[in-house]
């Protein structure tokens, strides 16, 4: 995947205490929680504080002599839009906990630690790539994440001369976990049909390989596998476009990716399709693509200054047609992970 840090932030501030108590404070919610180093168990009612407790759970037991902490969390990342606000909090908390414990792990090491904590603390399976997009990001740059290698590579941003507009469709999203699991299962079934030995990954195949199974592989499984295979190739092409500073090539790849999300992976919806289609019809809009888990959520669009006014006018038309009042937010490539 290719990602970039948004110019919104989650901050985790830590100071020491003389006792073993841990006091949490969410400044934006004006909400307080408390526990101590000997009681870092998951509690459903602790919600956001669980992410910080999980980070302490991973690192607090490493050195001896640690006492308690005062921990303040604040931020301005819009929540429940698929923008990774929870992931950002996990990454910031893990980095803070590591530094407090006397460690300064690499992004790859920190991502692997979070994955282990997810399994042992939250009892869920995640991938290091989900966290490397945040942990490996740097000021004003994008990051290329190789999920198989669990590595992140900094890339020059192609958006220096473009406006980036994040648009919340306001579509109420149904639970999507079962839908996403089905697509993952479909890809696993398709892989097993093509490689009985289990020595290859889906990313090792091409569309031509999939075409050989036309009529043998169920069409839904073939479509979902095709999206994955094509998206891997698109990410590689986007990396090359970034390295050459080619915004227009990068934008074309984003548009193709959106078509794949709609037609092959089938996680779009009529409202998102409308927003994307009407956006790219505007002279000066280079690309528009949904982000997040799909079935609603947000789009991100790259455009010229001159296109912004017309784009906002189209959003008024969207509200008249669908009955949802969208919210457009101008964003830029941010600073990534910072420790002070």
C-alpha cells in the first residue's frame, strides 16, 4: 500500500509519578480513567484508554523500577470515518511507552510489537502493515508499505501542487466486518485453487494466471482475487510515479483503483460512486477515490485550486439527491510520527 500522514494529529503526553498509579486524561473528551501498573487488563468501559494500557502492557514489564504515569491524550483526527484515528492512537501510545521504558525501536519492530499486543491483549489478528503506514511516515512524505516484507519506504509526495479534499459522505455504514472477511476468504480460496502446494502468495500471480481459471473458479472469487492482483500492480506503479514526481500518472492509478473497488472488490455504494464520478467530471480534478473499509465513509480527491469552487457546488447537488449533508475538509500531507 501507499499512504501519507494527514495534517491532523494524535498526541500522547507522559509524565512520571511517585506511586504506581496510572492516570489517563482525554483532553478532547474531558474524560478521565485510572488504574495502576499491576492492573493493565482490558476493560470494555475504558474504551480509548485500552490502547494506552495495551502499549504499557507491552513495555512496562521490560525494565525494573518503573513507577506510575500521568498520561494525557489529545487529537483532532475525525473519528469513525475510516481515517485510522484508533490506529494513530495505538501507534503514538506504543512509541511513548517504548521511549518511557528506555527503548527506541524501529518502525518495523514497533509494528510487530503492536501486532503481538493485539493478539495477546485485544485477542484479534492484525498485520504489521496496518501500523507501518503510520509508524514509517515522515514529514511531508508518503510511505510505501510492503506487507509481505513488513517494511516501509519513504517516498516523495506528489501532491505539492494539488489541493487534497477529504469528503465525508455521511452515509450510515452497516457493520462491514463480515463482508471484509468474506472477501479475504474468497482470496484464500482462489489462491488454494491456483496453488495446491501452498508455496505461493496471491501477489505472486498475474491476471493472465487468473484468466486460465475462467469458468473453473466461481466468478465472485475470481473478481475478488483479480482486484487484489491488479491492486498490487497498481501500488508498484504508483511507487514509480511518486519516485518520478509524476502527479498525473499517480492520479490515473488512483482512479483505476477506485474502479476496482467498485467493480471487482464490490465495497463501494451508490453515494460514493456518485461523489467520485461527479468529482472527476470537473475540469481540474485529477483523481477521486474512497478510503476506509467501504460501503460509505469518505473520498479523497486531488484537484487544482480552480476546481475547488465547482467541487463544493457539486456537494450541494449530492445533498439534494441523497439527503445526506456531506462535509468537505481540505487536508495536506502532514509530519508523520514525532517524538519530543
